[in-house]
């Protein structure tokens, strides 16, 4: 059964940090919605860091994994940094395929680790 394409809620975590935590199966439409929602929150809240927590994502194909990387890049283009956390082994294998480009991706193991990283950053316009 296909999951309804809704955006994951964006949560303000204080000190210029926002997070989005999509769950379930991510397809292209859901990643586009999550990306749009996250970008709008970064701009509206003047966030310096956005956390994309994929801990609850149950399945993702290689094309969708690429779109997750694109979401992180899009956040960076707004002047904020994107930290991706909760990457499970199957997603990690998908992200390291040739041409995926994860070498510039900031990652942390958990949401708690990502938040600690974000809050340690200087209070400048950027997280990193």
C-alpha cells in the first residue's frame, strides 16, 4: 500500500535550528514535499542549520536517495547547513553508489548527535 504523500512536520529546535523527520516509505513526490517544506522553514525561521532525520524512513530507492542529497544541497544554497542523521546501512549503501556525491554531506548518527553538532557551531549565519 502506498503511503499518502504528506510532508513531515518541521520542528524548531531553538538557536536557529530546525528539523524534519519523515517516516515510512519515501518516494519522489514525498521527498519533493519534504524538501519544499524544509526549505520554506529554513527561510521563514532564518535557520542557520537544518536537520534531516531519516531514522524513521523505512524504504528508499536510489533515485530517491539522490533526491535526499539534493535536498541537503538545496538547504546549503539558502545559506544554512543541512545535517542528515539516522542513516541506516541500506540507505548508506545506496548513497555510496557511483555518482551519488555524498562526500560533502554532513552526517551524524542520531537526532541527538545532530542537534549537539548544530548547537556547538558558532552563532554565525551558518551551522558549519
